[in-house]
């Protein structure tokens, strides 16, 4: 699930930026709704994963999903907006990030 999220963000960077990075000041209400729905659909995939994997109450599951999403979002956003940073090889960074995230949440 995490790899798919990161891949989508990097491969569909325009859509990702619109849904999750850019401020929405100059958009129509209709455009805001469409973009919000797309973003919520992306988040719902993360949330459903945690609901299926964690044996906790709704608040615990929601907090874990939001935290994991924020972490993956941070990685994608940094890779997109800071391409000149001296990153390690991209695949190694993604693997390390997601491995740690999985260990933290799933044991």
C-alpha cells in the first residue's frame, strides 16, 4: 500500500500536487469539492488498510492512518519539491522509509 501511494505521487505529480500540496485559493467551489474528494479517496485507501491490519478502536486506527499518511505525504512532497537535495538513491530511500513505517505501526 505504501509503495503504491509513493509511486502514484511521484508518477502523477501534477495530480498529487493539486490534491495534496497546492493551496486552493483561486479555485471554484466545484473544483475544491472535486479535489477534496480525490484527496479523501487517496487517504481512504490508507485508512482502510489500517482498519484491516490493526486491532484497535476507531480512534487508534484513525490516528495511525493519519500519522502514516502524513509520513508518506512528507516523503512524496519532499521528493517532488526538493529535487536538488542530495538524496540517496530514490528507491533505497523509499524502501527505508516504508520499512521503518511498517515496523513502527505493524510490529
